[in-house]
């Protein structure tokens, strides 16, 4: 009977010791060398050349039937919601029936040198306060 109690005690002690290994994160109360290091955020990719990107892929921002002209872009700024970049693009556009729509502004999302998404600019996008340059 005594041997069984000793074996159970040793197994419980071993299980508790091994269970403690899973809790050694960067904020745990173990010595520094035993803690898991924080990886930190991934490094930022370099800012894209928005002028060249939009000039080369104008069809991914505007429909060809809208006949965009006087296209202007803002400098890229880091996307706070993800790893990519955000820029604003504006141009004089025509509607599907050919009537002029005037100057329209879009926000584009850029990641790894590719335009992933475009949406009509809203007040929260701060495109109105950006400085634009013609492409």
C-alpha cells in the first residue's frame, strides 16, 4: 500500500512539474532564461511607389468604361488595421451612360506591391486632407 502511495505521489509531482512548462511565457514568474521571447510585430514592408502602381494597374482602381482622366494619387501611409499600405486615388470619371461624374476619390489597400481592394473614400479615410500628385 505504501509503495502505491509513493508512486502516485511521484506521478503527481512529475505531472505538476511538466504542467508548469506550458506557462513560461514572457510574463511568467520564472527566471528570464526560461521565458518565451516575444516575437514582436512583423517588420513593415517598404512603402510602395503608388504612382507607378496605379499607372500600371489603372483597371484595378477604375472601370475602363468610366474613362478616368486627370488621375492623382496621395503618398502611401501604413494601414493601421493590417500589414499593408493605404493610399488615396482621385480622377475625373464618367458614368456608365457617358455623363461626367466629376472628381471621385477612392481609397486603395496595397499589400506586397499589389492593389488588393478599392473603396469609395469616406470621411474616416482622411483622403480629403491628403496631398495629391498627378500620375
